[in-house]
C-alpha cells in the first residue's frame, strides 16, 4: 500500500464532531437542573428565590464579560454603562405605559443601539487604553443621566407599572425572567462560540494581525461581540430594576459591577463558558458567608482574587478541566479515531 493510500484509509477512520458523548450527557443534566430551578417558586419561600435573582444576574453579567474579554480579547472596565442604560430604559419605557417585564428585552435592544456609536469611539483604543476608555465612557453616560430630570436626575427614580401585580406573582415573574436571562447568556455564548464566529473571535483574541491576514474581518468580529455583551448587560440592568423597583445612578453606573464581573471570571476561569458559572457560585457563597464581617469581607475577597490570579491562571474550572478533562460546553471540535476521542477547547 502506498503512502497516499495509507493516509486516505487513516482519514476514513477519523470522525469529527462538534460534541462529545460526555458533553451530551452534561447537557441533559444541565437541562434537568434548569427545569428544577424553574419550579423553585412553587417549592421554596420567596426569600430564597429573591436571593437567587442576584445570583442569576451575576452569572449573566460575568458571562457577558467573559465573552467580551475571554473570547474577544476586549478587556473592558466600563460595562456598567450598559447596565445603567438598560435599567433606565426600563424606567423610561414603564413611564410610557410599557409593562416592565416586557421592557427588559427592549432595554437590551436599546443598549445594543447605544453600543454601535460607542464602539466606533472605543475601538480607536487598544489594550490598557481601551480598558480605561470604557470606564470613562461609562462615567460620561452616568453624568448625562443625572442631568435628565425625567428619570429622576441624581436622586434616581422608582419603577412604575408594578403596583397592580400581586407581590407573590411579582416575585415569581422576576425570578423566572432572571433565570431566563442567565440561561440565555450561557446558551447564547455556547451557540455563538461553537461556530465560525467563535473561531474568528478566538483568533482575533490571540493575534489580531494574524487573524486579519487569514481573512477575518477583525473589526466586525469585535463589534459583534461588543454589541452582544452590551445587550446582555442591559438586560441584567433591567432585571436589577424590576427586582429592586427603583434605580439610582450612582449605584447602577458604579464601577463595582465591573469589579464583580472581573473577579468572578478570574476565579472561575477566563476563556471557559463554565468559568463564569462556577465563579458566580463561589462569589455568591462568599457574599452570603462574609457579608457580616464588614471591611474584612472586601479584604478576604481581594485575597481570594490575588490567590486565583497567582496560582490558578486558568481559574477553578481550568483546574477541574486539567484534572478530569471535563467540559460542559465544548466550543472546539472533537476528533474520534479507533474508538477513542479527544476534545479540543
């Protein structure tokens, strides 16, 4: 048998697929967990579901920042701009008679529209300048909002249109929309990254010049992920508003939101879809355990963040993956040959 015939026969034994058997099993398990979570308002007290709303918001925000920085290479410290725009969009739409729950996706769309001209300005910057520039842009949006008396100015404003809804039903609806947001951000990231767009994004993240030389439209890929991240953060801002029933510009535009996103992604694992999910669970648990310790709460959070950055460069999920090879949301290709399989990241 000639060399060419041997290579052809060898290639015929290789099967390439987008999902391994283990990922299909984990997908079924995740679907079952989602069903159980959706049923919680019927099974537990409202205090539990109200607390879980905060967890779902953190998962959504961290997933959007991970998509932007971990896969797109755009390290932003200004995503709170879209959290604030989304929150105030819900306030403004509710004042115009739109049902607040329906205003949440409209607020996300508004953020995507705002992100278009913002991206033209932000993308003129690179690296550290981009990170600082996005922070400045967020502050500019906050200063503009506090000058608008129609949305409460600097003192903020309450959400209208919720008084006619029963409190128990309102809590359940808020929980379900927060859960839907978390699931949508995780699922959306997976669907986006497992295709051609995902490969383009990771190529841009690793080396823009090489990606451009390979025929990838670098600016288009970056703008797409920026708009998606803005929309996701805007929807999270809308959920925060319907959960708290009010909004304050200093709180909703605070850089603390970006700090939360970065911390969660760093300890969970940047560049992994599972990272924000695991990081949010850890961060949420630390919040619940350390909330009564005053300033020590921030000290311990900082210590955990520094330790993760120094000794766990791949985050907790990177450690799990290295030890077990487990991948809940594989975004590469799986090659099977001779009965075995190997998965790429």
